[in-house]
C-alpha cells in the first residue's frame, strides 16, 4: 500500500516542480538542468530500487536520453526522485520566490521522506 502512496506522492511532486522547470528563469532555457548524468542515475535507481529496466527508453544519441523536447521527462516521477524533487531555485537558494509553493513543496517532501523511510527500512 505504501508503494502506491509513494508513486502518487512523486506524481504530486512532479506536478509541483515540472512547471518550474518548464519556465525556468535561472537557466537559459527550460529543462536545461537535465543531463546524461541525471539520466544515468535514473536508469540505475529504477533498476536497483524498483527492479525496473528503463534501457528501452534510453536514447543514447540524445543529448538528454530521457527528455522529450518541450514536454519533460518520459520516465515516471517515482523512478527519478532526484529529478522530480529538483528545481533550480531550491538548488541555488533553498527556496522558491513563491511562498505558497514552498509550503506545498516542503509538506510533500516530508510526506515522501516519511513513506520512503517506512517502505525501504522495514
């Protein structure tokens, strides 16, 4: 049951962070923080934690193997937690300029951490 809850929490987190990435003001263009290293981490995380092989989605000759131009990542949010939780503002400043967004982000992050602790430490 926690497994389903975690997937849903990551979907909610993606719904919160993805618009920030799609309209990033700190970088030159949307999704510019996505890179091959993050995709490799995702590939390994999906395999090691969720036992899911994503190699069929990994496009080697792409600059960012899992990124779909102008629409984001093709990998479900729970399989790429480091990306799902990331925004440039959080990375650079520890918060976003939008106070309500920060509240929602922090609450969701705490829920995710709690469920992950219960799921993976039982």
